[in-house]
């Protein structure tokens, strides 16, 4: 460290001192760091001193304790060129000083900084714009063969055979006189923020921007205030990186003793802005990094009235807007001024006027509906049951009775009216009044508010396409929220959630109110963490719905029934609902009992059509299904006798039955005609009524659709539906159908499907077809597929192709690719490069930065930097964590014994059921294991079935393992198949792995199951 500090003082020497000393102790320490002969290095220094300061100056470099005093600039040149000359000797340029080779002082590179580690010495240099000529040409050619390009920088690693020390030359590209210079001003909020800022700075440098950053200023002692002032005065632009601490400093709400460095910078920036607002408004660029908010920009930078720069990801694409501003390259250029058109007057006869849009001009417009014009049925409020008499005199909807969840919802409405954006999500079972409650709340908004219901071409895509156009005083209507957040490709739902969060934070566009509804089991999917996975799939979605859920009970309490009795005096529908003696009033009004009754008495063909729609919905796809799909899939649900009994118009008759209203409310199916232009085939779509989807889906939890269902989907459904159903097929061990669906989705343009198909081939044991699928996705630009191709190349030992594909994925901001690049660099002994990739990975990973930070901490600890390693580990602890459930024995001990744990679990489950809600799947799983351990096998299965009905089929894994370990093979196999049918095939693969010599189970492992549960024959 002493050597580094002395060298830093020399290499950054300027006019602040009269002379700088170079002595024998410095040369001896430097010779040891570079693994060279001290006498040889002394001779080099003497020659350079004589050349740059004259022969007289070199006379002092003799004897045992020599020292020479030089002007600062000369001392810097001597030390820098001595280091460079020593490096060149390793490449065979013996007998030449650096000056001999450079030609007129035009050096190929100059040494800026030296790092001396335990086993590595690094020379950080800047290349120059040298032109080849004479002896210099040979040197350039040799250096380029080694990996250093003097014209644009590079990196060389040497391992002298006579020493264990490694020497690295890290040479950055030359800075042209006309290069843009940028200073980065930021607060040291925490280590993760510092890592992200460094990653941003490195990206800018890689794109030709000359960046001044405190981390790169060298270890020498300095006056940081003077340093920052000089950087700010010399900068073309100053980037102010938003963070909570910088906001507090910039707004002057911190103690004068806190964050003094950034306080000085902010004060200087405020002064410059006040002195010349026109110039400094353009020079000061507020930057908002990923997972940061515009609200963290200091107020003096006018975050909402002036430009700011959102860095969506620390990638080339993520900083494009910032780069365009810094380099004066606008993304949109104003076209040449055209001619003013001659517009004829409108016809004066009423009804004849038609307005044609001007050619070439398209004004996007959201389909906004003023709140005073809202139609409840356009917003998917359930129609109410009809009465035998007097329907014409009744309003379309029964009189509304306010309940506790309505009062919570109205608080959000009041805040929106006051000017604050907000979001409220109503969580409840089907037909409990969620959508009606949202409709009643929207009606309380004053004139000037509108509602936007994004549904076409697909709900999530419609939302993404229109979010940028949402004006203030808009209600974003997200009925069935799972359509927007639980998408087939999780990244799409995550983007939707992130964009919604950004909309809600945008004060310039406030107020906006987001209203949504969702079933409890779908909400649990969003908010739960899979114990088997380190990374959650719905982090952004989980943050979006955090702390804003409003529970809607399934039944009315006594006070609500009393209030309903008053309203029933003038509405016979309410009177009839009360007379049923059931507390489930909203379900009755929505026709739920009539729907169930109609479903149970449906003719065979109609029953089959409804079951097809039920299976589509319960397997995860909430969109419309076309006639052609129903026509091909429904016959697979009929026995041969039932099929022979159908007429030629069987589908028309079946749909007629399913579409018929149930006592005035919606039918079992709802016909949804496509809007012009949204469905090229113009084919109508059908969607299952919510309540019957919930009721019938629960009863079909363990049913796998027949082959006709999967074949019909492959032939007639769109890519988004295919992705969802392919995932459902794979989860159920139906590998053949899952692969076919994924491949068809890829053909229709969903290129991420090829990655999923390739993984299925790989897990089945076919590496060749797996790589073919991966390459299809990789060639289309899918980062996950590019990583998989890299893995295939790595298995073959092709390091060049491995790193090429990883680099392509890394360019798209994939932090997994960056982690893998770091692993390759470390395996090659290049820890500096590994650290660089890990810092980029941590910056790109956002909430998932824990893993790369832990790896980076390990490398820093190995390098001897215990302080940074500790800081990195602390930052890693703040990220997404892995949750691993304790073994049953440990939980029993912590709960006071096995009997106490069982008692507590049974009480918790009973309390949940008494409250009308489903018990926690975790409690059901744990109690199932307790019963299995106690020998209560039937009770264990009953509880597992209950958890599977609630959407957690993984509950069977522990039961399969327990029975397999006891030798009860048939029971274990039966449970494994039951689990697969419910949506968790992991138990199948567990048994296959445990039975490597069993031909039947190896057939299942390779080819999966058919829809009827029989092992698939070879299909690849």
C-alpha cells in the first residue's frame, strides 16, 4: 500500500509542488512488484532522467542511497515510461527505451495507476492515438497479437515463469480532445448503490464518454473539495444520480455534519445553476437508476418540470436516452416542412358530413369512458337474476348495500379526488361483489374523470401499449388482475407491474386510480415465495400489490343482512335472496345457484363444451377461446356412445344451451365478439362465467384434459394461450404435448417458447434436439436461450463460443450471463475481470443482486480487502432470500412437541374454515406430514388433497418420499401420478431417478405421460 501511495503521488503529480523525489527505495519496491532486476530498472530510470531532465540530472542516480529531485511533470513522465519500458521488454524489445520507440514523445500508452496485490501487480494505463511507423510498427503488431490494441485499449496478463507473481496491463482507450467529459455526483447510500453507480460509469466509458468518478481518483491523499470543483468546472455534463440520501442533501434536510462531500457538491451545483440557469440546466442531468424513483431527485433540479433520465436497466439499451443527450444524437429528427393542405369545407346537409383523417398522421387515443357514462356490464359486473314478473320496472342492478370493504375503497377514491394517485385491489372468491364494488366506487368520482379498461389485443399487451398515454384523472380498470400479472412469460407480467408502479409514482401525471379484482388463490401465487427457488417470479407484482389488498368476504354478516332487509323492501330480487336463508347474497344475485343447477343437467355435448372452457381457465388462460378450438376439443370429452347420439349441429346446440341466461343473469358461457382489426379471422370467442369457472374448476382439479384438448389448442389457439397451456402440460408430466405446444408458440412468434422446449428435450435426455431449440430462440434474440446455447458449448469445451453467446445475453442485461462470464474469468485466473462482471451483474440484477454480491465479496476477501467484502455481504443480505422450510422434527421441537404442533395446526385450520376462508397450504402440508408420521395415512392424503385443491400440489412430495422409503411402491406411484395430474410432476421424476433399472419408469422419465396417464412411447 505504501508503494501504491507513492506511485499515485508521482503519477498524478501536477503543479502543486516544486519538486518530486525519485529514489532508490522507490525503484527497489517497484522492481519487486514487477519481478525485475533492481539494477536494470535503475538503469532505465537513469536513462529516462537524463533524456527528460538533461545529463546533469542523471549524475545523482549512483551509489547506495541515491535520490534525484525533479519537476512534477518530469517525475511523472520518468516513472510512467520506466514502467512502460519494463513492460515492453517482456515482449522482446530489448535495448530500447520507451522514448526510442514512441517517436517524438508520441507514447503508445502512459501509466496512470499501479495496484500491488499479494500475487498480482496491475498497471492501469491510457492508450494514445499513435500512428505506426518504423520500429513502432513491429511493437504494435506484437502487442495486438497479445490482446492489447494501442488505438482502443485492451488487457494483457503475464505470468513470468521465474515468479509466482502475475502482471496485468489494463489499458483504456485514448481520450480524444473532442471527447465529452462527464462528472458523476452521487451519495454513498449503501454498497449496492455504489456498485450500481460504478456500473453506470463503466457503461459510459465503454461508450466513449470520459467519466470522472471518485472511485477512480486513485488512493493518494487529496483535497476532495478541490477535486470535485475541478471535475465540475471541466465537465461538459454533470450526472446527478438520484437516491434518498442525495434528495435529503439536495433539499437541505440533513445535518451539516452528515454527507459533507455530497453537500459540497450539491451546494456548488446549486450555485452554478443560480448563476447561469440556461447553461447549467442543460449541463445538469438527473439520472434515476433501476429500482430508484424520480421522487429521489433533489427539488432544485425540478424533477417534474424539467427532464430526467430513467435508466431502465444497466445495459446499452437502458442508457440509450442518456447517451443520446450526452452525445447530441436525438432519437427523433424533425422532418422537412411540408406544404399546407387545401381542405374543402364540410357539407352543410345534416348526416352527409364525413371527416377523413389527414394522410400519414395517426393520433393514438385510449378508449376512455367518462365516469358519468359508465355501463356496468361493459366493465364485467355480473348481471343479476331476473324475476318472473315486474322485471321492466326494476333497475339493471339491485340496490347497493355498503359494506366494510366499500368504506376502505372509498378512502382511495377520496385521496384520488384530492390529487394523490393510488391503487386498490379487491380480493375475494367468485361472485362476491368485487367488480360491483369497484363500479360503485368509480361512480363517486366527479365529472372530468374517465375509466380505461385495457383488454385488446391481449390484456397485458393493451396495458403496456397504452400506459404512456394515460392522462390525469383516469381510473385504470384491471378486473381479473391475474390476466395482467400472471402471464405465461413471467417477464411480461413483471414489466406490467413495474410500469404500473412507475405510473403511480409519476406526480406530473397524478392523480390516477388503479382498481383491480382477483381471486385469493391467484393473489397467493403473486405474493408467495417458492421454497425451491432462490428467485421469485413475481417480485415487481408482489411489490405492486403489497399492503393495498382489500378483502371481500363471501358472506354477509348480521348487520349487513339487516341493512339489506331495508333495501329489499323495494327490490324483489333482494327479498328472494334473503328468503334463501343463505348469507351468500351476491352469489345468489349473480345467478350462481342457477348456474350450478344448469351445469349439472346439461346435455352431454354442452357439458363437454363447458368442461373444455373450464379446463382452459383452470390451467391458467383467462382469455377467450374460439369456435374452432371448441369444435376440435369437445368430442374428446364424450364417450363413443355420447358422440354417436349427437346431431350434425351438435356444437351449435351445445353453445345455445351454454349461452342461455340463468334466470336473467349471465349464462355458463359468454359470447365475446372481437372488435374490427383485433382478430383477422373474425372468429367469435367464448369465455366461461366466473362462478362456474371457480366451482367446476375446483371439482376438476385432478382431471387431465384428453388428447383432443391439446391437439385442438395446438391447431387453433394463439401464442399467448399456447404458452400458458404448454406450461400446464409440462407441470403435469405431459412432456410430448408440452413440447408440441411450445414449438407451435415459437412458430407464432413467441420466441421464448423455444427455450422452454429445449429444456424439456434436455431433461428428457435428448441433448441434440435441446440445442436445436435453444439455437432457434438464441438466433431470435432471447437471452435465456443464448445462455442455454452457451452451456451447450461449454459442455463441448468450446470456450470461445461459450463466451460469445454469454456476451450476447449480457448485452441484453441478463445478470445470469454476467455471473457465468465471471465464473469463466475466475477459472482462467483473471479475478479482476471476474470482479468487473460481478459488479455489472449486481447492478443489473436489481432485487436479485444477493448472489453476485456474495461472489464478489468472496473475491474481495481473497484479494485481502476485508472492508469491502464485509460491505458487500451486508448489501447481499438485503436482497431476495432463499426460504427453506425446517424439517418436521425441528418444527415439532420448536412448537413444544409433536402433540402441541398437531393441536395448534388443527385449531388454525378450523379457525380459517369457520371464517369462510381456505386454510393456508403451508399448514395443510405440515399437518399432512404429521398425520403421515403418526400412521394416519388416509387423513394425510385428505389434507394433501385439500392443499392441492387450493393450488399447492407439491404437498404430495413428502408423502411420496415417505411411502417409497417404507417400500410401499404402489402407493407412492399412485400418489405421484395424482400429484402430476394436479400440476406437480416432480414426484414422477423423483421415482424415476430412484429406479434407474426400471424400464417403465425410465420410459416415463424420457417421454412423459399421455393425457390418460399411460407412459408415452418414444416420440423424439
